[in-house]
């Protein structure tokens, strides 16, 4: 069973990922940047819990919401690149900015240009 703190962090990660995506779609750079910083902080808090945090974040890779799944995949790619790349490949098939961003994440990972987020 997951502890309450981790559950709250994961919920905030998911809702902030959705808010970040919405800000990007609205081309609101200030809000987008604010949400990106929040996501990075939530990630650090989640993985700071240890293996249970990393595994819980990795579970979000299978979320029904492609926005949440894609963001979790980007942040979990160091832990299970095969699983995360498969999720990003599914998201990359979607139209618009979401699909484009997923395809760029795949391209940057495969080229070695990007190694995933820092902890």
C-alpha cells in the first residue's frame, strides 16, 4: 500500500502535467514554465522517497490520459527506457503538440542528446 504523501505527490504530478499541457496548447509561456518547474520539483520529491517513489511514478506511464502517461514516461525514462519509449511512441501517434513533443523526446533519447531528467 502506498503512503498518503506519495499518493498526493503522484496526484499533483498528474494534475500539473495536465495544466502544463493546457498552458502549452494556449501558448501561455509563463504558465507553461511555472508548471514545468512544479513538475520538476514534484519529480524530485517523488524519487526522493526512493525505489517505491520511482516505481509509483513508472506506473503512471500506463495512465489512460496520454498527457499524464507521456509526462511520466519522460520523467521515468532512466528507470525503464523500453517501457517509456513504448508509451512515448503511442503518444507520438496523436495529432498536435502532444504527439510532436513525444516524438521529439524519443528522437532526443535515441540520439543520446538527452539522458532524462536529473534527480
